[in-house]
């Protein structure tokens, strides 16, 4: 099994909209990323970020496909990084989804972005996802040959784990009172439902942009979600770096050549690493240094598990896991 590459430090936000291929290791979670801007450009419209909170227990991820190209997307990428930093120490991701949508809604010119926003809580190995009009993630449970869709629909099951839907809201819209799960920037009052799934040992979760499903198929039309799932049949992603490279290569081959869009894929897997007690004790220093030095960075969310969980582990929800 491959291991992720560089270990991310607490309070770090890594990513951007430039060409990249590599792995990142965070407490409880390994991530492998491959992003290829259209036609070999240095940067593109796909933006990805991963962050780790001051204690190492919260990992947040963002994968967005921003409309437009060039300098315009570069400015958006910088704004997204600031939002990630301001919310790095928040357990609940409702706030970051609202902030992301407001950022796009306030930009003139009709710009928008499809996006997946995720929060991984290391003590319980639970990943919560919000989907803003983006291609749906795919999950493969250890020991299973097939990949299943992760969606926010009520009552759906993914592999051996049941999804738990929550009524997250963005922009003040109540569930059922307006549009839900729209691309960011379309409607300031849109609501974003969330779904939570616990990652078991050996499970893999694949996030990707629409280039992988909109590529042409040999029989005509597009590969589509079902076609991509079919291509993944029997692939376990154990060698994660090779898995992502081969996936893009096979998608290109199915379409008869280079993809006609930016392409990004992220593979996530639960790891054996844990957030350390020492890292938790040093959190106040890291927060103060970040706020008054690098800025902008958010203060910790005032929840018992977030504030006291480093010294009182049972507050983190480990019971029953």
C-alpha cells in the first residue's frame, strides 16, 4: 500500500489551481491529488485545498471547478484560500459553505463554481460532505470490488455504511424553502445539505471534476457517472499515485485523446496516524502566531470537544466507534 507524501503541519492550507501531482499526509487521513490544467497550462479553473486545524483533529478539503480561466481564477483561488484559513479551526462546516457561497454570490459577472466541501473529524474517522452541484464522490469499501455513489439523498446506503443526512443551511435558507445544493454563486440563499460517512480501514473515497465524466466515450456521447464507475470496477486504489495516473490515462484513452477541460482527481484514505497530545497543547501558540503573523485565521469553534478534546479524549465522540 502506498503512503501519502509530505506531512501537513497544523494551521497549514495546501493547494491552489496550478498543475500538481503528489500526496499529503494528515492526522487520520491520507490524500493523493492529481490536477492537470487544460492543454498543459500552468494553472486552470480547478481549485483544490486541504487544511489542518491547530490541534490536527480537523481536516477540511475543497475541490472546486470555477467558471473562467486565467487571472480571474487566480484571484478566486486566493479568496478561497483565505476562506479556508478563516475557518480552519471550525468543526462544523456550515460556516465555510456559507462563506464560500457568499464569496461567489458577491462577484459580478455571473461567475460560479461547482464544489465539494468536506470536513474530516479525526477522532471518529467521520467525513462530512456538502455538494454544490459537483459530480458525486465515489466510495469503495475494503473488500468490495465496486464503487458506490455518495449522495445526500435520504435513506441511501453506501457500501456497509449508512449515510446520515443533516439539514445544513447556507445564507439563511431553511430546508425545503428554496433551492438546495446549487453551484456556488448562483443563489445567495441556497441551502446545502450535508452527508456524513465513517471511513473504515482500507476504504477509499474518490473526488473528481467533471472532465472525467464529460470525456467522450468510444460509442459516442459522454462517459458519464455510470461509465466512470464501470471503469473503476476491480480497481482498489491500493497504489494510490498509480491509480490516479492510470485513471486519467484511461479516461483520455476512452475519449480518444487529451481531455477538453481541466481535470482533477483526489483519492482519500483513512490512515493510522493520529492527532498528537503535544500538538494539541501547542495549539494556542500556533493560533496566535497565525492570527497576528500570517493572518487571516479563525479562532477555534467554541465546542467542548474542540476546546477540551485534546486533554479529555472522550469528548471527541470516540465512545461507540
